[in-house]
């Protein structure tokens, strides 16, 4: 009787080791790498916004005046989110549309670089822009 219990325990241990190995191995293999499957998120061949993105990313902030101007022009929060109310009831809620802007991340990074320049290089207080 004890031999059959030990045999079942060994069989269960083998199954769990096999399952664990298969799960770990499957996480290392991309799901689309098997023969007939295509990449689920193909990259576009040409991005229309790429030249403008590169120009924004290459913009150097080397004067405090430029940094102040960038911080004034690019808002810290999305200005498009609105709630339209009538008689203290919300009729329409417009979500923030900034995420739909294809240059949103580049503009936020430009603003961050301008704030960092003002704080680190110039030693100015940036509390007015936050």
C-alpha cells in the first residue's frame, strides 16, 4: 500500500515538473513565431509623423528664454477634458484628447527637458509651470 502511494507521489511530481518546464519554456517563445502565424502588431512601413518627431527630439534647449517659452506653450495637463453641465447635472463629458495626438509623447518630453534645464542648469524655481 505504501508503495502505491509513493508511486503516485512520484508520478505527480513528474507531471508538475513537466508542466512547470513547459510553462517556463512557452514564455520564452514568441506566440507568432510558429510557422503560419503572422506578427499580431505589424509596424507601419512609413510613419508620416516621424520627421516632425525627430525634429522635436533634436531641439536643443540652451537658453532660459527658450525654456520659458516652451513651458508656457505646452500645457502640463490636457486642456480638452471638459464636463458640460446644465442645472448641476452633467450632460456631456468630453474625455482628454491628448492621447490621440500623435506628437503627445514628444511634446511632453520636450516640456520635461525645458523644465529640467530651468531647474538644473539655471537653478530657477519651476513651481509656476507645474
